[in-house]
């Protein structure tokens, strides 16, 4: 029997791909297989997978919709390629953090809450109303009016009540804002000694003068009477005389609430913003105890359990509770909820609760939460595109993730994965290795074929697949310790532990075991700690690595000195900006209810500067050409020769040191990955003296070959007198540590305890924990 022609389309063909740094890439990918893309950071993996294949698939699908519908969708530009054949609809599951909307929780983004609301409206006792009565996003509303009959004889007063579950006090947010008085007033000082710590409120300034007329200015705040203290902090608005002039007096707290805390934080000056972020604290709402629901919604229960109780449970416990419901009337609903909860457990997120704010999920947790939507999907023959799905996963959890990727493939889908972890590369049906370097040195296919073929190919990735970091022969001796006592943040169970100083300390454990809670939530406030995490760097589309690190300042001055003009001319945010696009490089057209359209500025060609400015050169390059240089090339440019600028070279050396040599100086910050953002932050802190550095998974997005460079950097930090604490799952970092603190044994309420403290060699020798087992296998012990 001959094969039908329809079955012969089993390849995705790409020819002449030139997106970003790709160099006319020709490639053939097998459909319904798992293909892993490898290569150093910046080699072109994302340009090929996301910017070419996935982007073009989405663009072609969008074109099938009506013009009206397309008006509401993003306008995708055609990728730069010659031929693209055989692509199927692409579903991108990336690491973008979920929207940090105050009302968005794990339960709302996965529709678990919607199903639970229906369940409680059917089975809850007492019956309080329809599903909306259990929703913390819907307030209870009342409408009343008079109804008169045509004869005019009968008048009926009616009141309609629309039930909602929202707590009226916190408006369904679960928390209310409060002020930390310790950050506002120093109780041990008097007004003349500077008791008010608010920026601008100097002891002898006019802002503090009215307060000196109301309370004794030379008495410490703690020694004031209760009435005086209340008048100082919360006094009602009135007139007081200061130097014979009538001035309006208002208590300190209402005054700063109006002047500082009611404004958009990002619009404040840096020093005031820092104060506001320090002093503003959020505490659970006293009315609903943080559940977001009103008393009526909390009163209705199933088997003695309210909807608030279910949302507060760990999902694996919620799954057991659901199994206890046996009612034929809601059987399909219970089955769907059970499938959803079991998917969470299967994917390694059973330790989450449904009331967890979605904005608090890490990039890896957010990606796996999105993945849950697709596990039970009826769709087949689609292309799933994953961006490092193993980020934030312990080696124990990576095995689970591999199983999920394979199950998606076995349903008849094409799975494309950008990945650095050898454990995931090992399960690939097909491997594409890009490189050989990053940026302009990358963009070519170095190898295409099987995993075994990659190992024998001699490429950088192939050579490092079986590379192992060995245990240290000797470890450093701590110079002191940060004491943590009785830590009980989130799932921590009264943990007592000493974090050694002067060494490389690695905190590890399965996802959800309490690592971040221990380090970020429990380190003493007095400790001199610099936290370098993967959160988004604040900045507009005008921000780039050059502006963020302060590199642009010495560059502007060097250009100005060489050309005899003002430094402001070499800023795209100041006098040198192209007047047409205001230094953006792009023209952004707001189309009201439709998607904003961005087009390259025709006057400056996207270079951001005026033509006159681009004619001014330094070392043979203009300012736009300098900003287009990768960090490594820029370092060579400013380190020697005519363009020698020591101040710029020093900053660039630090950026190169943390593995950002391929990133361009003018690349917008919002295009950097989580790992790149973290390393950029680290580069800005490298010049600081002393202190303790806390790094949160610094190997995220790092190629196997770059991990060795990172270990060298961590060693240099410790040797320079700094203490380094790393939250990490990568066995190479564990093996290189001086001290390991392992949390577990499981996740959620099964974790939160220290299960091992000691050297890596002791952990390997004992094999007493899950981490110990995997580390022993890694080092071949």
C-alpha cells in the first residue's frame, strides 16, 4: 500500500533565516519529535526558534482572521527568511512572569477557582447564592427602587441584592497597606535631634517647625504623653503659629500619606521612592484574615470546609479533599478539578496553594503553571515551544519535566525546546547546536543530529555534555556566621541555621522546599547583604546596559572632549536625540483600542541620534556605532588605542567577567532574559567593598561552558573578601561549594527543614538526601 501524500509532510524546513544574528541558516526539523536547541547564550537559539519559527506561525494564523479581529491583535512583522515550509500552529510556553495583578492568584489563572465556585454554589451548606457569591472579585451590590402600577393605586418598594464574595474592607485583595512607624520616626530622639526620618523633614527645617509648636521639641518621642504622641502622628488639621505666622498643621502620618504614599511610586525621586518602599508595609486584612472573601462566602462549607480553606491548602492536600466528595450531581466537575490538581502534583507544583498571588511565582513556576493548561488539551499536531523549562528545577524534578515533554510529543505534537541542561538534552530525538560563539560570532548551525552524534561532534556543547566539576580537595574556613533563629516564613518550620561568612555557601533543595523563604525572608535586617535576583529591572524601552551600569557617562564625556562639544549631545534622551522619534529610534503610533504600532524612524534609521551628532567620531566610530558594539568588542575598543577610556573599560571588564560579552551596549533592557538581568545586576555590584552577596540561581540561561566561568567569578568574589550565598540546583555549583545547606526533604509542608549542613564531600559520602544522591551520581562517587 502506498503512503498517502498527506503523510509525507514530516519536516519543518527553514532556509535563509537571517533574524538578528542568524547567518542564512538552513535547517530541517522532524515533526512529531522532541528537538532540543543548544548553544552558548547569544548564539541565535531564540532567534531561530522564537523569532522565526514560532513568530511566523503566529503571524500566518493571525492573517486568517477578519480585519476587524486583527485590529485587536499585535501586529507581527514578517521574520527575515527565504523559505519556511511545513510549520504547524505554535504554542509558546515561555518564562515571562505572570501579571502581578493584586487580584490574580494561582486559582484564578488556572480556572480552579471558577470550578470551585460552582461546586460550592451547588453543595455548600448553608446555601448562600450563585457562584458569584464565592468570588472575591465581585462585590455585593444592592439596588432599590419604587414600582408603581398603571392605576396609580399600588406602590411597591423593591430591593434587589446581587451577591458577591468580595471582602468590603480590603476590596478582595487580602491585604491592607500600613506604615512601618520605625521607618518614619526614631522614638529614642526628640524633634530637635532629628526624630522624623522622612526625607526633607530636617530637624531645623520648615517642614518640622509646626510640629515643634504642638509637642515639646526637646523630649524624646517615646517619653511624650499618649495625647501628645497621637497629636504628633495623627493630629487633625488646624492652624498653628510659627514665628507669628499662621501655618496649617496636620499630623505627620496623614500628611505624608497625601504627599508621598498616594502617588505613583515610579514617579517619585529615587531617595523618596526608597523611603516609601521601606516604610509601606502590607498586612493581612483584619476583616477577612487575608482570605479576600466576606463572612457570607466563608460561612458556606462542604464537609466542614469552606472555599477559603480549600484555596489555602497545598494543592496536593486539596486533591485529597476533592476525592472525598461523592455526589453524582457534580461528578464531571469533581473529575475536572481532580485532573487539574493531579496535573499540578505531576508537574512538581503540588506545594503551591490556590490563593498564592500569581505575581509571586518564579519564572520556572510560571512556565510550569502555563504548561498545565496544555497537558490535558485535546489539540494534537501542534508545535509546542519551550524556553528552558528546567529553570528553577532540582535534578529530582527535571526527571518529571522530561516525562511531561515526552508525553506532549507522544500525543503527536512537535516539541521544540531551548535548553542547556544535559539531562534534558539527553532525551532529545533531534539536536540542533548553534554557535560557535555568541552575537556576531554565532548564528550558524554547528551540528544537527542525534545526542550521540553531538557528543562526538567536537563542538563546544558536545565537548561539555559529559564534563563534570570535581569536588574540591580543600574548602575554605568560615570567618564568621549569619545566625538565623526560629525562621518560620511560609513553610519553614522554626529553622535554626548559621550561614557561614567568607566562603561560597550553596543553599539547595527541591523546588518549594523553602530555600528562598530562608534566605530572602529570614536573613537579619542588620546584615550587609546585596541581593542579586532575576526580577525585572525597572526601566523604559529607552534603558539599556550602557545607561543601567553608568557606562554611558564616561563614554559621553570622552566623545565630548574629543569633539569639543557638550556631553548632552551624545544622549538619546537629551540634546542629541533625533527630533522625529525623540530618541526612541522607533515611532510608536497609539491606535486607541487597537494594538500600538511601532515603525522604525525614517529620519534616523533607528539610530536615535541627530544626523549632526552621528558625524562626530571618537576612535573612528560614532556614538550609534559604539552602542551597537557587543560588550567584549567595546572592552577591546576602550581598553587600548586612540579610544582608550579607563573608566569605561573598567565597567565593561566587569560586564565581560559575568558572561555578558555578547550583549550589545544599546540593547533594550526589556529584551534581556532573567539570567542576563541577574548578571547585569551583579556586574554593577562588583565594585562594592565587603558585604554578603545573595545570588538566586545564577546559572539560569548559562551554557555548560559558561558555568566554569561563573564558578571562577564566584571564587574571585570570595577571594576578594566577600561572602557569597547561592541558591542553586546546578550540581556543578554544589560540587564547587565550601559549604552546603540542604532543605527538604520534600516541598511545601513536607519541606521547610534543614536536612543537611556540611561540605559537599560529606553530602556525597552520606547520600542522606535526594540532593546527596544526585550530587554523588554527578561526581561519579
